[in-house]
């Protein structure tokens, strides 16, 4: 099963140093039955992109909580065994929980398939989105517009061999 782990650049640097993306239980994102139902698609690429997007939003939340982190969203795509990640059936179609799964054990960075990171030119919009996130969560439409602006920037794909270059300044 492919899961998407939301991080920040300092979080990626820590994972690079320790060799672990996290020790369970922790929340990641994947194509879940609820995500399939919500997006009404059978196209696995579209569904994987939706799960990646959910993880990018979670990365934005991590940035909002860490004002010192470089304002670039980070998502690591990792393949785990099917039983390693489980969805919470009680959350069902809760829009806030779409694609959420919990990984019970340790996930080695060596299992990563790719890293997705914002380009430098996204930093201003991502910074504004991180700052507006709390107001957007409270129902402020203008703040939601700012948060949505971060999605105008596609995350770039990087091979795992490029992680040292990505975290060099983190």
C-alpha cells in the first residue's frame, strides 16, 4: 500500500538523520474506501493524487505549528505492507479525515519511493496559507481562499537520492 507521510523540511532532515519517517502510531494518507467514495473515481492516479493532496494539507498544518520551518510543504511517498496502515471506521466520510490512515509500526525512510516538495517560488503563498489556516478552519472564506492558494503550486517530485540536497538548508 502506498502511503503519503506529511512532513516539513526539518522533519525530513530528522528522518534522513535517523533513517525513520516515524514510529507508530502516526497518521499518514492513502487511497481509502472513503476517499474513493468521496472522489467518485476509479482512476488510481487521480486517487493517489487526492491522497497526496490530503498529505500536503497536513504538511501545511505542520508548518503552521512550526513558525521556524522553511515554508515548503513536504510529503514522502512510502510503500508499506497492506496490514501496516488502517483507516478508522468511526471517522467514515468525515471530510476532515478523508484518506487518513494510521501506521502502527516504524516506517523506514529506506522504503520511500519518492519525496514531493514545494518549489522555492511557492514559499510566499505557503507562508500565507499557513498563517491563514486557523481562520480558514473557523469558517473565514477569505482565509480559505488564501489556504487554497497553496494548492496552486504543484509539489515537485524528487528521488530519494536527492534528500541530502533537499535538507541541506533545513
